[in-house]
C-alpha cells in the first residue's frame, strides 16, 4: 500500500526530479522527470491534481484498496442462496389467450390461426376458441379469402 501523504510530500519537495514517480514504481517517468525538470514543470504541476488517483490506481493494481489506511480491516460478504422447498414452484405469470392474440396486432392487424399459434404459446384449440371469443365480442372480423383461407381482421 502506498500513502497519498508520502506521495504528495515527495511531489512537493522532490517532484521536479520525479521522486513521487519512483515511489509509485514508475521509474520510466521518474527518469523522464529527472532529465526534463518534471517535464518542464508542466508534468509536476499536473501531478498536483492527478497524484491522488495515481496512488489509488497503484494500490488497486497491487492488491490494496483505494486510499491508505493504517488499521485496515477486511470485510467479508456472505451470500446465502435459499431456494423454495421441493414441490413448490415459483409463481408463473399467466397472460390470457386473448391478450396474447391482441398483442400480436400491434405489428399486423390481419392474422391467421397459423400466425397466432407460431407467435404465441397457444395450442390450436386455445387459439381458435380465443379468436371466436374476440369475433363474438366485435373485436375482430372473420375474413374468408378467395382461396378459402380464413384470416381475422383486428383493425
């Protein structure tokens, strides 16, 4: 773990020579600071604002936590997965056959029984019964095409 306080002290007193960079195991940047006077002082000045994050990054990369703590306490999270007793199924949300069919009409107002069965989880008998119910309530019209195919208009 590296200390932000130590890093800032090194930055203030020897930062122009990259002491704080060597402290954070960034020897390449430290050498560049030595030969350029802290990158002409600009790098040294920018480190005033970025050094805290550099220390945090070093600590994270080296297995520490963010920030320096003298009395570091480790916390542990315990996760317990509890399942329902055997034989108890999770509640299922059931959507009526009529609602399933009506939801298909957002994309296409004219549907065949084949399309309804393919796009819902309804069986043939359920689909036919639900469509007849919707026709009976005036929510759909039965259309018989020239080739004898039956379609339903939900417009």
